């Protein structure tokens, strides 16, 4: 394998107290030693830190600390060096230049982690979780990524996969002895194992909805007639929270979304651009615009002014926005202005007219009444997505797709058994299932099948 020496800035670009440059590869230590004025790094012990100067010929570039890590107990499983320098982007550039002049090359994006994978330090799903961990912006996504880094998803399926591998080996053996018409693999036991795998895959696939909520946040649309109290509510919700305005490129257009954190989960408030300031009272929100907003939402918070008399427009609007996979929260606003009897009446009207199950909340954003109820309702949506069976949560689209393909493949194997199709075809379907399962951790399946046959059966061929 090619272990040429790569280098890159490991800390964020920009000014900082210190910056770190990472170097990895066969010549990481000699290349660093050439530019380091201090202890002879080639004689340094692994996992030690040394004080000295980085030099380009006679010119001193910076005063630094250098850490030396010798293979294999390093992140990349290669010899690695880390240079901690005074955190100026200019110094970083100069150090990288002198490293390159002395035999290193700039690393490509993700190359250190890729090497960790290629060198067998981590599997593919762990490599992906490192990216997730770095990108994590809230407690829930940090925890899930960390669990994944510890091998979460791979552990969940790897023992089932090993069992399946044994069956593949047995079926392949049957193929070798095709003329003798023997059956090494017990079809009933194979079926039972397939059921187990299917159940596991299903529970992992189901966890993706929760995983998605963790990773990308839950999309919430706040809709209501002009003056219903939308912007007041939004401001009240975001007041205590750190509001992040992000520009997320949507599929059809760019929308401004604001992020609300409740109990460690992120909620993306869709297209609230116009709501921060009091909306133009003359501009009623059209059904078409409301539909657009709700299209990608998981939750619709519909605000109805409890102090008004007629709710037919609201009912009309809600009916046109309803969807099976959209959680509906109807929120009667301005309850500080009305009596409890009035908002009970409002609830009854909606219960009578709206057939879909919905949560009804009464709030006063101005007097900060029952705001917690609304937050609890939002957070319960995410909580109920959590699976009780498995604490591993799928957050990654690639894993989700690989799991789906594995499930299809497992079902095909089951069909193959039911219809007693030829052993060749059964073997083919099994290998297919194995390959898809292996895609998640990035294992190469065919070699493994062979390896397993040779190591276990020693049939002397
Ligand atoms: P939007 O058009 O839906 O965004 O409505 P606004 O948030 O601009 O509110 C319209 C009017 O209702 C403003 O005068 C608000 O001060 C008032 N309002 C909003 N929420 C409440 C509330 O909880 N109680 C009372 N009394 N007034 C409210």
C-alpha cells in the first residue's frame, strides 16, 4: 500500500492561539526531522512531545511543539507527526510549504480518515461517524455520532452477518458437491436466521426517521391568518434560544430557516423570513404559499386567534394542508384576552371540523403562558420516533440505502428458499445479501467468503 507522506492543517483556517499541522506516512518523521531544530525526531520515542523551531534552511519560521506518533498506534496507523505552532494562517502556509519542499505532499480532503480506514484502523461507518461528530451541532447528534464511532451499527449487524457467512460457506460447499446432491445448510435454520436479520434491518431502517431528526433537525412550519400571532410567537420562542439564521439550499429555492433547540434536539422553523417583523396585515397568506411551506415540514403549528369569532377560513386552510405524515398542532393564541370557556369552545369547533388527530394547545406569547406546552409537544414528536428496541440510530443516507438493499436481498433469499430454487441461485442471492450488509462497514465480501471456507473447512483443494 502506498504510504506516501501527506500533510495538512488540522485546525480551523484562521487566527487562533495555536494551530496544528498533521503529517502522516512512511516519511512523516524524517521529513519533520529535516525541518526541525530541536531533538532528533528520528530518535524520539513514540507518543512524545518536543520543543524547538521549524526552519526553512537557515530561516526560523516559528517556535513550535512537535508530537511524534509511531505506527501502528496512531490515528492513521502510519507514522504521524503533529506540529503545534502559533496560530497564524501565514505561519501555517509557510510550514506546509517547507514540509512539501522536503518531501511531503498536501493531503486530499478526508485523506487521513481514509487512511485510517484503508489501514484497517476503523471501518467505513466509523469513518463516516468522524465526519458526523465534527459536524455535530447539538447533544443528540454528538451522542449518536459517538456511538457510531464506537462501532455501533457495525456491531449491530456484524454478528448476524457472520452467521450468514457460515451459511454461504455451506451452500458454496453444496455447489462443490453438486453431483452428490447433498445438503449441508439446514434450510430451516437459515430461514430463522433470515427472520432475525430481517427484524434487525427493519428496526435499523425505522431508526432513520429519528436519525434524520437528530442530524438534520425537525422541520416546523408556523402558519396562520394575518394577525394570528405568528411573529410574536416566533420571537418569544427564539428569545431564550440562540437563533441561528442559516441559508439552506432547498430543492426548489433557498429558504431562510431559524433553528430552535429544545432538549438537545434541533427544530428548523421553515421560511420565517417575513415573520420576524410584524407581517403586512393586508397580505393574507395564500393556500399555495402555505402549501409550499408545509411541503417539507414534519410538523405544522397552526395558529388561530382565540379572540376571533369565525374559524371557517382556518379550518379550510388546515384541511388543505393536512397530510398523514404531518404532525398537526393547533394553537389557540392570545388566551390572555379571552376566558377559558372561549378557548374550550374554540377547541370544540376544531375537534368537530378536523378529522385528523391533532394536539390542541392554548398559548399567550405576550404573557408567556403555556409556551412550555408547545415546546413539550414539539419535543414529544422527536421522542416518539426513538426506537425502544435498538439504541443504534441510523443517521446516514448511505447506510439507510444499504440497509434497504440488504432487506430486499434478504427477502429474495427467503423467496428462493420457499420456492426451492436452485442452489446456484440461492448462493447468488445470499452473496448479494452479504455484500449489501457488508457495504455498511465497507468489508469486501467475496474474499471473506473464500477466506471463511478455507479457514473453516480445509477441504484441501
Ligand atoms: P402575525 O401576523 O400572525 O405574525 O401576528 P403578530 O405576531 O404580528 O400579532 C398580531 C397582533 O396580535 C400584534 O399586535 C400582537 O401584539 C398581538 N398578539 C400576538 N400574540 C398575542 C398574545 O398572545 N396576546 C395578546 N394579547 N396579543 C397578542
